[in-house]
C-alpha cells in the first residue's frame, strides 16, 4: 500500500490526512515535501491526521521528528492526531509519543495548535 497524502482545512487549520505506509524512501520524501510546502504557507501550524496510517518504520519516524523540528525551529508546531494502535505503539516505544504532541482526536490537536501558535 503506497502512501497517499491530502490536505484540507478544519476550523481554519491545515490538516494533512496520511493514508498507507510511511516507510523510508519515496514515501518519506512525499510527506516531507508536502508538509513543508504547507508550513511555508500556513504560518507554521499543521495537524497530521494519522488515523489511516497503517504502518510506520524508522524512516517514517525520522521524517515525523524532522518535520516537528523544522516547524518548531520556525516558531510553529505540528500536532499528530488519531494514531491507530500500531502507530501509537511505535511512538510509545520510541518515547516520542509525548515529545511529538500526539492527540487522540483531530479537534484536540487543533485546540493544542491554537493554544501554542495562535493558529487561526
């Protein structure tokens, strides 16, 4: 299953829906470029909805960390929302669950972004 990403606006905040497998290679490049383009336009605030992310490997985790670091260095933020049990487990065992600001719902992620960045 290849990676598919799409953007929509929810409550004035860009949300990227991530579908498929986030693995080292072309998939990580696609997500990185897609999100960086949005961050440049959005004022450095975005939610990554991981509800349909079936699998993530170490390269995918590295990409999520890199995007988080890029946004934070620019004064913005990224929130991860709705990880399924498998993705949540990977984030927990890597001790990145709390670092990356994972939220159980998309609305909670949007609320957190507004609180930290003043997103619209």
